[in-house]
């Protein structure tokens, strides 16, 4: 396995800065956010065959784990939904030009007046079936981050989505932190969805037990996302399950959403912690 990072926190910095920092900090892969914030213009990549991006990456001896479009793929506004779909297709083309085989995105938000399950059954196929077909023709896999706010909050949602969109190149950007605070078995989820794990976010979660006992699970403020090693996820066990059950030998992509530590410091500390397992 290798350790990478998601570029989102560097939205105001140049791609050159991100690449240089990551390489000097010991990272070997980048998960690059495609607008907004945007560090790579997929249309420009397609025009030049990715030569400018490849040159910069080669200069610093670092590679890409995925390109990522984290927008609402099931926007209730047809115009906005079409724009996201067009951006995803352009990103698939850019991934192919760059030699990257994974595009990460979201499962979309539940539509007004519908539950998450209803949205999965009634609306998701219309977006994801043609997208997966388009990506599959180009050798690209589509990986959904299991952010709890989207339609794939729990494992029942995952099961149903892969039933209605059974494409073999449709899977997960597996993030254990979203399952951890919900008390969902993230190790069991690795075993159940092993064939669907194409990418993984390395993000931890701290549960404040004293706060939880005071306000209960229906209130907020009793959990927060943290850098790997600062929360409760059992990373040795999780990475072991990825290796043994999912046969995953890809990238642990650190997603930095920890407000208690600085940007560069958090990435460095997360890499140092994960390094003992890879």
C-alpha cells in the first residue's frame, strides 16, 4: 500500500505547491479534487494529453491515486445535474489521459420528498448506469465516498445501490470514519463489499463519550473527524482487512478535516502514523 492525500484543503494554493509539499513530506500519491476547488482542469488535460501534469508529477516523483468530483450527482435541478454529469465525464476522459483508473465522486443527496432508499431505487440508475458505461469503455472505475449525508448512509443503502446499478466498475471510496461514529461495523463492511473497494479515505473519528452521555445520539457535537491515529478507528485491523479480505493494495488517501491541527502538520502526522502499517 501507499499513502496519499486529498488535495481539497489546498484550494487556494497552486498545484505546484501541493505536489512539492506532498513529495517533500513523503507522500507518493495524490487524490486530486476537480472543481471547486480545482487543481487540474480536466478539459486542459484532455487537450494536451496530460503532458503538463505528468511533467510536474514526474519532476517530484509522485503519482495520482484518483481524480475526484465531490458534487451532488443527483441535484434536483436538471440543469445542475447535467453539469455535474458532464464534469464527471470530462474527468473520466482526463483520468484516462493521465493513466489513472479511478474517479471518485458522491452518491448524491436524497431528492426532495423522497427517502434515501427511494432516491437510490428511482433516480440513481438514470445517472450512474450511463456514467459507469462511459467510464467502463475507457477502463475507469467510479468510486463513491460513503459520506453519511449522501444516499449511501448505511450498508443497506450500499446493497441496494449495487443491486440497481450492478456495473462491475461501480464501487466505493471506502471511508471508515463515517461508519465508526454511526456504530456500523466497518470491518464487516470491508468483508461484505470487498469486491467494490476501489479507493479508500484515511480519515479517523473521535467520539467524545462524556458529551455523548450528556446529550445522546440524536444531538450533535459528540463526534468529530480527526487525523488518522487521533481517533477510534483501529487502523491496523482495518488495513489488515483491506489486505486480507479485499486484496486491496492501493492508496490510503488522507482526507484532512481535523480542525484541531494545521493543514501541513495534520497531513504529516497522519502519514507518520499510517506508515507503521504499510
